[in-house]
């Protein structure tokens, strides 16, 4: 299957002009190539900007335990970028 970014999503779901928005990229890693970085591009209608996303949850990837509230969710790395 290889490595790929599966989806992009943000919190909060309905941001306002004073919201702290975090954009996430859900990624799957597999051979023969592994994801080194994910870069987010955005366009405000005047200029296109980009920034490398921070990588969460893989130093090292840890197994989920029965008592973990996220036990039914993927433990693949997630990339994120916060806009204050």
C-alpha cells in the first residue's frame, strides 16, 4: 500500500475569527517509502503560504492498551499545524 496522507481535518469544526484552529493530516506508513514530512499549503486569496506540519505520536509508536480511550483508533502518526 505504501505511505500516504489519508485525510485532512481541523478542529474546531466550525471555527470563528477568534478560534485557535489546528489542522491535522492522518497518515499511513508502509514500505517501500516512509513519510519524512508533510507540508501544508494554504491560499488566502492574496498569497499562497506553506509550513511543515509537526509530527505527533511516533517517537516511538506505542501499542494501545485495553484501558486506553483511543484503543479502537489508529496508532499511525498524525501530523498537525496550529493557527492561533
